[in-house]
C-alpha cells in the first residue's frame, strides 16, 4: 500500500517530514508522497528518512489554484527541489504567502488582538509559516480555545481576519509541472462543490490541459464516493490516485496510509503514474 497525499511541518502539518516517513514505515507502506502546500522544503529531510527506513519517497507538493467559488488543489508528483518552471511558481507563491502573513498580523492587530509575526514564527519552528501556526499562537495566547475556533471565527474564509491568498490557474500549474518533469492529480475533487455534470466538464478541460490523475481514494471519502470517482477517472483516462491527506494533530482522525481507517491505495497506482512520466523525467 502507498499514500500519495501527506503534509508536514513544512506547510500545515503538525509532524516533521522525518516523523511522517516514520509513520508511513510503521504503517507498512511501500511508498509515500510528501505533498506540502506550495513548497518542497521537506523533501530532502523526508528522503533521508525514507532511505533509512527502506521506503520509496515520491517528492511532491500541493498547489492551490484559482477556482470559483472556492479553491482547486492540485497534487504535483515527481518534482524535486531546485530550478524549473514549477519550482519558480512555488517560489512566487511563497513570497505571496509571506506578504499575506504580514497583512494577517496587521488585520488581527486592528481587531484588538495583540500578536506579532515573531510570536507566530516561534510556533512554526523555522518551517514555512501558514495559518495553522497563527491558529496555534491564538490558542496559546487564549484568544480562542481551539484550533477549529481560530479558523471559524478569525482565519478561515468568512472569518473576521481572513486574508485571501494569491492564486494561479490550474492550467498554468499543469504546464509548469510538465516543464519540471512532474505529473499532476486533482486533489479531493468533491471539495469543489460541483454537481456530477460540472465535475465531468471540469475534468474534461483539465485532462485536455494535461492532468494525469484524479484523487479517487481519498482518506475521508466513503466506498461509494471512491467508486464513483474511479469510474470518472476511467472515463477521462486519468490515474485513480489516492492518499490520506495526513496533517497530524490538525486532522487527528486521519492517519498516514489508512486515512480514517479503511484507506488502502495499492502500489499499482504509483506504477501507473510512473508509466505516464515523460521519458526525460524518469
């Protein structure tokens, strides 16, 4: 079994890249993709841990893309730290994130909340700063009582301190990924809120743009949902990918490899993805 969707402290997870790998080894997985948001900062650490644990690491990331009315997430696989079109795009997204963090502190201060960027950075421990670290700081300071309350009342969409992030189009991300030797899968497709016809039309458009996979076997989806998505993936000639979307204590009901308990993504999925890679990227 494999897991192609996990997060570490290098984005919005609670566990280090090393610990995520250790959990994958403990779960008996043969391969793991680390897919932190908008960055590859945990790949080198995860690779060292994977080599020590006899686990295959798939270097990856999750990119948030422009979509109305919500956000579309793309999982990029086989992308390495270094130079390339996708790597340049990720660098710009991180710069945008840093600017957003400064604006978020200012917004919280305007609301009468005494919080500094340094205090939030202390919670991040040197990793990429994101809203989960703001939430932790707000809980630690007693502004809110829970992580969920921080997002519902302040940080999440509709919250009084919400600051929208910068987005790029899905097509641009797919093109950049291809230029970097990577493949792209659409993450947790039901989060888009589309009806069946709308999702079908979107997949046709993205497949034409070069989308390679659809996350059918998602950690929080039921059997019927996974089956429906698998059929949809076949219709559009996409690899039926899957993963837990592990975030550690930020999603305590989701475990590496098994999701909510019944996830089992076969290693044949990874073989299918590898077969679709351009020869130059293998």
